[in-house]
């Protein structure tokens, strides 16, 4: 079987790391994107290789169009016979604040990293998916994008926008055998939720616990596989029964 390449943005830590490792275990060659934390990215790479998987590092800032273009162009020059068939748009940041007190950079930084990055990376890779008539795009969204959460107007706006973009793009590319879906985690144990009071928040969750990154990764692996070939334009929540 030909090697299938999968790019995971923000793949060095947390949910991204779990996804990268799960896809590698499933037999994909994983391209681990990260912005600056080379130590964590290298650890993820080493863990994948130690388990017999195939992976490589591709550092660039997903919020910077020029950096995205340069990195992906370079990868394609180095791999002229290959293309990235699976894209997991996982990069994301939070800068929570009440809108009344939100600073311009808190709005813009979250918008650029969480939403504009989807446009920059996906636009660059989707041409080859359409030409080859095979591709999987999986966008990591959030409960915040479905329900909205106070103090997260910026974050909720980006995830809500990404949900709408998922549904629109899915209709554009479905005829070419390219699927586009979104995964909406609730409270998952990761760097993104490390500052939350787990004991207090889990009272809101019918399962009475936070999820694990590996549980999210299992869902992403399914959506990346041939088994999900008739699923597109969907937003799948993974939240322990929390209201969405």
C-alpha cells in the first residue's frame, strides 16, 4: 500500500499529540506541525518512531500566511511524488476575557491562530486532494463553538466560524471524494483545560469526568479512515453528554 501522509497542526502536545500518535499507529506517515516547542514536538516524534511508526517534524506558524506557504511548498519540493491526503486542523489557542475588557491582540491572535490558519493551510493542500480525488479534512472545533461560553467571545467566534466553514467546504468538494468534518470536544484533559477547576466543572458533565485526548484521537482516526467515506459536513461532539 502506498504511504498515506497526514498533517496534524499543533501536533506536539495535548490532543494534537494524541492524534498524531494514533494516526501513526494506524499506519499513516504523520507530519507533526508545531510553532516553537521543539522539545515537545521531538518527544512526540521519538515516541512514534519507538513504536515503529513513521513521522517527521514540520515547524511553522499556522497564523502566518507566508510561513505556511514556505513550509508546505518546501515539503512538496522534497516529496514530489507524494501529497498530504489527511489534514487535521488542530492548532488553537485561548485568550479568555470578557468582551468589555478584551484587548485587540486577544481578539486578533485567537482569530488568526484558530480560524485564519484553517484557510491558509487547507487552501494550500486541497488542490492536490481534489486532483487525486481522495482526501480527509478534520477540523478541531469545540463546545464553545456550538454553545458559546462567557469569557470566550473570541474563541467561540473562531470555533463557530470553523463549524460553518466545515459545512460549506464539505459541499464544495464532496464530488471529488474529499470529506470535511469537525470534531467538537467538551472538557478534555490537556494544556487548554489545565487552568480549569476539574472537580467543579465535571459536575456539569453527565459522565462526571473530563475526557482523555486518546478518546478524541480515536474519533479523528475513524474520520481519517475509509470507514468514514460517506460522512461529510458533520460536527461530531465528544463531551460525555454535556449540553451542546
